[in-house]
């Protein structure tokens, strides 16, 4: 199966899972001590002795890992049943179990994640956080799932947008600091170099704010991770639709300060252990996106690919 056909299957399965309303929890769900919704259909990760031994001393002594993540991104990370749930919630729980640490989650927008890591406010940044060659210049990624981008337009596609190449002369929006905005800006430069109108690129504080801008006609399109895109269209009441093929195949990762090699090593070992136990497979199958699984977690998987 090619990357493109694989990504198409993921989008369809994710959409079906979300619209079935049975993939992210229920009103009777229980929360763990860190505020995550417990998913009884996913096994707990066994403590990983090698990963625990690799942890920085100060993190082991304090007993918790501070993770920054955007908590308004269904199906990745969002509030439900008085707790935090979603694909990334399950990965965070597994990571804490493997490292024998509590997880302290701080709601962090994409534009603040790298700053949070370089300033020391965060130990890790994750939740639909795309590994890019540009970000790898500042932080280290431990990649554990694959991803792709999708364009969303108003119902009926009034501007006839079917690919990134069609963005010239349109208004595109997305969350501040997101990969989708970087793609739109790069395309705008390509448009002007070709003598075509630039893309008007508008940034918003969150995916939900970007979606509102699309529904109210302030932007013509937004590009975002395909699973989020399917969720937005499902919840739009027929006011939005997906358009074109998926693009920008890549990886989601847990980002760490580039100077913190011990933590990078510990996370790589932990995610590798989670994968060997098949827990990543359980998580992704539960949320209806099994094709997001990669053969094995790796460090800075996008290096040299962009």
C-alpha cells in the first residue's frame, strides 16, 4: 500500500469512528490520578527498567513528567467525562506507566511548545505535534505515529480548492505555530514567485477558533491533521467538507529540549517498549486509526526528508 492510499484509508476509518460516538469514552468513564480518562480496553504498559534508568536524576526524584499539549483537539487530546481523553491521552498514560512517573499535563498551544521546552517550563511537548526538519533544529523528536494533512472548505467548496496549489488568491487559516500555517505561507511565496496572487494567511489561537473562522466565512480553507479534519467536518452540521488528497505525510512525536539527551533516550526506550508490548496498536485500533502505526518509534524521523 502506498503512503497516499494508506492515508486515505486512515481518514475514512477515523471519520467512521468519530461519527459512531463510541471511540473516546463514555459517561461512566473513570479518571486516573493524573486526570486522564481510563480506557479499560487498553492494557497498561509495564515499567521499562532501561527507560527508567535513563531518566534524568531530577525527574526521577520529583516523580512526574511535565508534558505540554493542546487539549482542544479531538480526537487527539480533549476534555470529556470530567477528564482528558483521546489518542494522545492514551499515549501519555502509557508513557507514564513505562517510566513509572505521574504525568503533569499543561494545556499549551502549538506556538508555545518549543518555547516551553527551551525555557525549561516543559519536559516534553506532544499531542498532534508534527516532527518537521525546521523544528528539529531546536528540539529532538521521538516519533511514535505517522500523520498527514487535509484541507477543509465550506460546504460546496465555493473557491474550488482541491490542493495546496489552489490556494493562490485565497485566505487560509490555522492554529498559531502549526504545520498547516507554515505550509500555507510557503505556498504563498510560491504563488507570488509564479506571478499569482499571494495567500492571505490568518493565524488563530486554536483549531476550534480556526474552524469558527471557516464557518463564518473569514477564511476560505484550513489545513490540519486528517483525523482532526474528519472530526471537524463531522461536527460541522453539514457546513464543511474535506477536499483533495492528503498531503505532507510525516510523523507525530514527543519533543524534548535538544540539550536533554538523557530524557530523549529514556523516551525513545519507553516508546519502543510500548510498541513491543503492542499497546500502540491497541490505542490506534481503539480510535479507528490503525494505519497511523509505524514499525518502530524512532528519533528525528524527518531529518533529511524535507
